[in-house]
């Protein structure tokens, strides 16, 4: 006989014996799981570096802007001595270039080492026997180029400001601003009557709004970095809780050898130690809508199943629908179908059961990516009434060894999956995910700390003369430290107000890009993560000001106050 092709499946006749259906690699579930896993981490590999580089670019822009402003006299002197605008521009662009080159080289070396480590962790999770870690130098080259170009672009605008300075104007202090009511005096008319320890921080905060905003954006960036990293931990915990505590309400699932009898569930339910049992019928299916295809499975459930709770996208319980199919929310984007559309259902194995069903709605199933139909309708598709592929059961307490042995010895039983063991298996499988998130969280903390530390240090040091004058008129060091701390606290609170919505927006965007066919994570940020991000940023803020304040306090008052350029 000639091979008979049925769609993408084949039946071969080999030496007179009919083989099982052959599924091509691209259609195999294990292959699709691997590809989906790799694609998910590919998204993270692009999104997180872009996020970190964007925050780093903002930090470079702020610091270089402050540097240019603090070196007006030097810039004016260079222009007066004959240096061209381009020479001065390149001089300050060199700061950004040095940061980019050093950071890119260190990042490439560290990334190369971490790549080998994370690859080994990933391979061990998949139980791969042989692992070959090969360096992709073009990736290293692209990463270094991006690491150099981004700081240069960030430093271009502040450096270009030097070219617009005229030597005579740059060598004298900037003209004081025109007097007017500050925003503080408009919002708080009673502010002038406040004690000086409160009035001065408020005035300093509103006196230079640009400086305050720069500092607040540094704090906001740090909060967003920490919050986004923590959101992956929260979202994964929420995913696991929803799947194993809300949706899957059974203690064990029995898998039959091929198709067994649904009536077996009634027999099992009467065994001592079994509280409840329900038959299920799950078969691999290909879902098609328009030109979009998704290989998944259809799970046939009893109406009003108490073992497997179906949730709407809004989180409300629902049940399977007659003459319709419910599809996991993770497949919505891939199929592009909406409720009411006709979905073409094609069995992956065999040719019996091809049909069309109306899409009745979407189901929030974090893990699995299945379609759901009533048990009787799935049996009709297979032309096998009364059949089942397994049984869901709930034990009456801890199952005894004798009960488990009886279940294993049933004629149809192929294997038994205990819910607790399945969850532990997934937890072990997520080791690489936790390792990746741990690295990103550490980088987020480190970068956030660097941004706040640099911002606070520059903010205090560029006000040396102002602080020295307050000391010269008799203000004690402790009182001055309290004023600076309150001013930084106001800036930090503004940063918190900006950073929390910014972090939530970025989290929602990341999660939307991270959805895959087999699982989807909804953006979730627990209150503890908000507290950790905000408290960490504020602690870093207060700790960062200590070295700068101590350095200012050690300066000689005559030296600092004798000239504005100091």
C-alpha cells in the first residue's frame, strides 16, 4: 500500500504492519513547550536590558546636566582661551563615552560568565545529558555597541548645552530669577510662619523645581526597577495559587491506558478513603481560526464540575457550555478569535472528530492552554460514548498505601498523578526562572542604589557654599542635617508617587509581552512588593546622603564661602 496522508499526519504501512500516527516535530507538544519556554525568556532577554539601559541613560543625562551646570566657569574659561565649541562638546561627551566603554566591557565579561552558569542551570532543569556552551561573539558585540551608544545619546543634550554658552556669560554667576510667589506660598499660605527646620526644606524643594524633579526621577527609577523585578515573583506565586488552589480542586488524577470507561469513576468513588471522583476525557486537538493554528487539547468535563473550576477572565466561576467551546485566555492573542466565532477543531491523532464549534468564551487558565467542552460532547466527537481518559478524585484525608495500591491495580490505570507532587515538580522545573529573576532583581537593586547614591551626592556637594553659609551664621550641624534629610524625604516621597504608577505600567507591559500558548501570567503586585520597593529606595536615599554631608561638614568655611565658583 501507498502511504496515506491525512492533513499533516501520516499512516505508514511497514512490512504489512500498520504503525501509529506519526506527528512531525513541529507539531509535537514537547517541542512546542521547549520553543515556548525559549521564546518567553527571549522576551525577557530583550525587555529587561532595554529597561535597565533606559534608566541608566536617564541617570547619565541627569548627572551630566548637573556637571555642566556646576562647571560653568571652567567652560567659559575654555571658550575664552580659544577652545572651539566642538572641542568642548567632545570633552563632555567623553564622560559618557568612558562610562559606556567601561560599563560595556564589564557587562560583557559578567554576562559571558552568567550565560554559561544560567545555561547549565537551565539544562539541568530539563535533564539534558550533554550541554555545549558556545560563545556568540556577535551578540557580545551588539550588546557592547548598545552599551556605548545609549550613554552617548543620553550625554549629547547636556554636552550640547556647553556649545551654546558664551564665555563672558559662563564666567559669571547666573542672574537670579525674578521674584514671584513660589508654588509653596500659593499652596501653603501659612508656610512662612512654620519653624525654620520645616520651612527651609519646603522652600528648597520648591525653589529649584528642576533639581527636585531630577532627584525624584532617580528615586522613581529605582522604585520602578525593584518593583518590576518583584512583580515577576508575585505574578508567578499568583499563577501557582490560581492553578493549584482555585482551579484544580482534586487531590489526584488517574490516567487511563488509552481510553477507559467513565463508569470507573463511580466504582472509585465508593472505595474507602475516596470522597469524590469525576471522569474526564482529554484528547490532543488542533484549534484553527482563519489562518491561525494552535496545537492544544480539549478537556471534557462534567457540567458543574467541582474538581476543576473554570474561571472567567474576570475571575468568576463558570462551567462548560453545551454546543460550544471555551478556550484558555492564553490562546486568544494567537487565534485572534472572539466569542461567537466558529472554531475549527481537528484531532491531532486520527481522523475522527473533526468539527466546528462556536467560541463560547475565554477561560483564565494560567497553566495548560486547553479548550473545554462538556464530557458528553467530547465523547460524541470520538464516537465513543461512555469513554474517559482518566478520573479526578478527592481523598477523604491522607490516602493510605492500600488505597493507592488498589487504584494502581485497576485494569485501566496507567499512572496516578498526585496534585502535591505535580506542584513540586513544577516548582523544581521553575528553578531557571527563579535564577533569572534573582539576577534581574539583584541588578535592579544595584542600579537603583547607584542612581540614588549619585543623585544625592551631587545634590549635596553642588550646594556646598549654601550649606557653608548656613553653618557660618550659626546653624548647628545636627539641625542642618535634619533640614537636608527632610528635603531629601520630600524628594523621595515625590519619587514614590511617580515610581509606583511607573512601575505598574511597565509591569503590565512586560506581562503582556510574556504571554505564551502553554501558560500566561497576569500582572500581579502584592502590597509587600510596594512596601519593599518604597522602603528600600528611601533607606538608600538616607544612607546615600551621609558621606556627602560628612564631606561638606569637613570643608573649610572661609574656602567654600569666599567665591561663588567654589
